[in-house]
């Protein structure tokens, strides 16, 4: 059992290392939980992080690492149990170095994702991790949760964009792993063990990140498709023709466009009558290639797979296309989902899953479904909303049944109940229910080996 | 202390699960060590692998997993201590399934890499892992060692090509992780922990592997460059122009071409007079692009970075270019290296490293240096050979000093002393000397948690 971070404990840390807890530190973006914390530790360097962890270890006090607070599964929110110390890397937000010739950038863990992107762009490079919360999420949080987003199809998730980590383990030891190497087979892969461990195995204080050359030309189009199966065949066609130059392939359902019209009418929509299914395809091309021509060729080659299309004719138009996509989560939030599901499926199973899940949910009640997301990765956000005139509160009693219905079907099709958002505290039970028991046992053994007192983000990922 | 796999122990396993040890099972490809083994376990399925591991755990007997036996660091060779049981997946070599629409292939651990490549090709897909030993190495060995090779620049190493694993842990529990998902954030990344752990944390019995669409057109060229720095600038130019379509970028030194002339005169060489430095550049292009034209454009754009060039005019010629590259290790073997170094450096540090290492070695003695490898990954094979008329035996006394000289400089430039070959038993001391002590301590804690008796590949990676 852990101890609360009481006044006696806080007195063991220099006052300058602490600040009071603000509402933003303990609020959940979806408003489902309220966290607790005795204070927020705000270290300036890795040695101070180590000092804080040594103090927590000595007093057996839990520590909850905060990033930008945008996580959707409660990984940063500890609502009950002994009050923990919170730790924010807000004072460790520097871009330590950029190596354009090596396509490498070193960022402190507290760097905001948009600032990392901007530093890369200033060096004429691209840091491809891109997601709706990039203006506030921090890179250590992106790595701790193995964030995904819209460019995973081409460039991979946060894991794939990290070459090395500096991190502090539960006992305060500092891992010095900030190498700028593309290949390094010297021992176990602690980097990937920490990535995605959601702050339960260590605190990531800095990262060596992969940049890529900016494509010589970029383009985007909305293609209307008859159904998700056609969208998948369009993706295969695009990939066969374009040798890896498809950067994004997002599925959008009419429901999302309707929610946008309803809640964010200022967002410009490309079609007078919202079609049932649209894909947003994004290309990053070689020099000498014209994006609009390339997309027009793809449209022509697609035949019956595509019913209609709009091709961006300028950089501004491409940005407007993406703004539409990125505003869908905001529209969803304004409508208020009863239950949101961040799921992944084998690509080939998506049509069968979608054919099965709608009727299964209809047996529970009448809902509006907004199914959208990163189709190229098999990652759908399958979100269930009340019918017009009703609110999510009216459906609280059905929420568990809805979630179980969706997750059971995902499991049936050999999918994942958390594609990119992680386990946090929301899905601890799902992991126990759907996860491989052997994997869970190995995870518990690793947690016990690296954090025997269980002080790091207690109750996240694994039940405390 | 482990027990030897004596007759009493072997009698606990069904006879049909065992075969006698052959010389190939215990020989090292470079002839440096001779291994030992009481018998070779040859399971037919994962449950038999689990049975074997349970028997080893119960009797506290060491188990050394064998792949194709092509590893260069002794990871598959246990020369001393209690005689272990060997385990070969030679009877588990099936391609279980190919999902062309999903770009996924499921292979058993014993599948030979070339067979995986062929199965992908039969489905009009590419499995991009490609290395000199592909005709005999097995996929479980590739994954256990996180194999690299010639396409890492574009497609990543073995780690990056694996979506999921089936594996057996030291206590015989079976990890069921053969998902076909691009995104799955459900718990700690055991897949990447097992990948690169060289059989010390588990036995990989099957893998879900990423395929990629075959590029619409492929091409290759030899470009003569004045020095490695120009080669790096050429790489940056190619990447800026070609939006990720550079598949390989190999550095070749004149010494390698001379070794080929000397030992394999039948290998056709592209230049009448071997140039000092050549790069082999390989492209996989989008439809409508002409490889020879694209390479000619690159040649023209490169200006002074390229002194001369030969562009493959046919698929056969491209294959011949690659055959030259892939024969260099064979030529090296025939000459007989005193000391071979599989190193990685930050790309920007390569010129300074090369400027420093030659003079440093000259202070030890007179040698021929063949420096070649995967320049795009910062991965050089920096191999030191005797002068003509002398043999590697003449230099046994200097071998340690040579290795230390090279590795110290690699460490100075923040590189890796094992880029793609792993630690095995050869580099256990290097890992202890050059590795991060905090990483080593965490590795030992993980090893103790998952294999408390130390039965899995004892003495590999971590000292027993």
C-alpha cells in the first residue's frame, strides 16, 4: 500500500521544485473523472526528476506523470486512493538540438508537439507525428502513450519515430539512451518498453526523434466511396501505384459531416450533400510530381471505387481539407458521445465488423454512430451518440452494454480495444478481459522488477 | 548454477522430440568457437516448444535456441559450462498464412528468410528484410537478433517489420500475440522486448510480418563519390528529391572490390579501375516513373558529389549490381579478417570517425581496411585484414588492441559497437564496458523477472 503525499513528504522536496495543483492538472478532457494530487513537481532537468523519484521511492508515495493532459483514457488522472504527487515536465520543454543532416531532433519531454513540428520545419524537415491535440500535448506524453494520429500509415506511430530516450526509473536511476542511431543492437529494447507504458515504468525526460525530409510536393483530395470495402480497395490501389507516398488515408462518415454542420457550421464542407462515406487521401510526393495531376490519375484509375471527388488545388485548400478532418473530434465532443471506441482491426475484417456492429447495437437501442478514423492503419474511432433531442445522460444505463458489444465484436475479429489511446485507467478491465493472460503475467513481472513498490502511475495499465 | 542436459534429463522428453547434434549445430560461421549441446530438440508446434521449456525449467537445464546458424557474435554457440539442450525450429518452417490485402504474412519461426520473401512475392508483395544469409537464416533468428540488412533505410529492420509474435517464455507459458494490426496500444511492448533479446527472454515460434506493395519499378546504380562525406550529401539529395523511394544506399570501398578480384574473380565489376569509394543506390518507384531516367536525373543534380556512375539498364543488371555487393562478405571471409566491427555512428560523425580511425589503427600495425556497409543507416562494417602475404593468425596478439581502438572511437562519437549483429557472447564485455550502467541494471532485472533460473540462452547478452 502506498502512502499519501502528505505535508511531511512534500517537505522533503525543495519548495522550488513544487507548485500548487490547478484544475487543469486533474481534469479529464471528456469530463468523466476528477484526479487528485498533493502538489505538482516541476523539475528543470533530469537530475531533479531523479531527485523527485528517489523521494517518492523513499516515502513510498505514488507519482502520476502529466503531459499535456489530453489523454482520453485517464492515464493522467488518479481519482482515488492515497493522494499522489503529480509531475509535470512543463519546465523541460526545450528543443535541445536539431541535426538536419542526420534527420534527428532532440527534445525534452515537456516539449509541446507543435513546437517539435515547428523546430523540424525551421530546419526544412518534417516531424510526422500529427494529431488533433498537437497544440497542447507534450512529447513525453506522446511517447508514453505511443501516440498515433494521421500519418501513421506512412511514418509510423510515436514508437517508430523515436531513436532513443533519456528516462528516469522508479528508483531514480537515469537511463542515458539519447543516441542518434538508426541501428543499435546492444541489449534489450528498453526504449520500446518505456514507450507505451504510460508512465508506469519510468518518466521519459527527453527523446531523440526521427525527422524525415519534407516531400517535394504535397496534395490532398476527398474521394467519395460507396462503402468502406471500396475505400480499402482504393487504398491498395493507391499504395500499389505510389510506392509509399500515401501519407494519410482517413475515413469519414456522413454522421461526422452532419455533426460538423450542426456544431461548427463555419467549417467549410466540400460536398453540397454530405455523402455516406468519404476518404481524405494525403500524398507527399517526389520532386517533379504534381499533386493534383497524381490525384486525378488515381481518381481515373479507381473506376467504380470512387463516386465523386474534390482535389485540393492549393496548399491552403489542402489545409482546409485537413481542418475539416481535425474538427470532427471537436464536433463529437459538442454532441457528446455515449461511448467512444478507439479500435483497430485487421484491414480485411473491417467490412465484416461494420456489417455486424450496427445491427448488434440496434438491439440495445437507437443511436447515431460516427465511425471515422485512420482507415489505412485499420484504426477506427467508432463512437456512439444519442439520437437528436436526447443526451448522453439519458443513456448512462446502456453505456456498459454498448462498450461491451463493440469490444466483444472487435475481439471476435482479432482486433484491439485500444488502437492508439492506450489503456490508462479506463481500459484496465478491458485489458484483463480481452488481453492474453500470458502477456499480462509477463507485464506484471516486469512492473514488479522495475517498480517493486508500484509508485509509478499507480493503477494505470495494471491494477494497483 | 544450471545443470547439464544429461541422459536423465533427456529421458524426460519424448524421443521423437530430439535428434542428435550435428557439426553444423555447434559451428560458428567465422570458425572462432565450437559450441556444445546434449541433443537438439526439434518441436513441431508451439505446445511442444512449451513442453521442452517446462522440462528445462523443471530440471534447471540451459536451452540454446538455434536459427540458421548464421549469427556472427556467438549468440547460438555455448562453448563452456553445463551442456545445454539445443532447440531448432527446423520442423516449424511453414508460412501459415498470407493476407495480401492486409500486407501481412504469418510465418513459423523456423521459416527460412528466402522462403518468406518468396511467399510474399508469390502474392505480389515484398517482404523487405534482405541480407546476405537469407538463403539459410530463419525468421525467428532474424527477429531474435533484430536483423538489419540492405533495406533498413526504407523499410526498417526486423523489428519494424513485425506486427506480432507467438513466443514461449522460460516457464513454458505461451504468448499469443500474432495480431495483424498496425496499431495496438494494449499494454507493454513485449514484442519489441523479445525482438533483439537473442533468445534470452523467450523462444519466438511464429511472427506476424509486415509486407509492402512491390514498387512499380526498381532501379539501381553505382555512383563513384570522392569520399564518404560526399556520399552522405548524395544520400540527402536523393532523399530530398525522392520522397522515401530510396530503398538502399550502400557504401563500398576499393578494398572490397580488390578482395572480390582476388578471391571471386567471376563476380563482374562495373569499373575498369576500382574507384576509392562507390555507393550502390537502389530505388523502388511509383508507377509511371522510369528508374534509369530517375537515376540519370539524380546523377545530373549531384554535380561534384559524383565523379562517375553506372546505371542498371535492366532487372538483370540491377541483380548483378546487388550480387557484387552481397559477395563482399564472402570475399572478406576468404581473405580472413583479423577483427570485424559492426558499428553504427550518427550520420554526421562518420567523416570524423573515418578520419580518426585509420591513423589510430596505423599506430598498432599495418593492415588492409575494408569499410563498407549500410551508409544510409550509419551502419558500417569496419573490418581489419592482414597485409598481403600475412594471415590473421600472424595478428592474433594485436586483435584485442584493434577491436578496442575501433570501439573506443565509436564510443567517443556516440555510436554503437553492435549495429545489427547483436551482442551474442562475443560482445558481452563490450556491452558491460560501453553500455549505460542503468540500462544494464534494468536488463538484468527484466531477465531475472522473466527467466529467474537463467535457463534461456545462458551467457548470451548478459553474463550468466
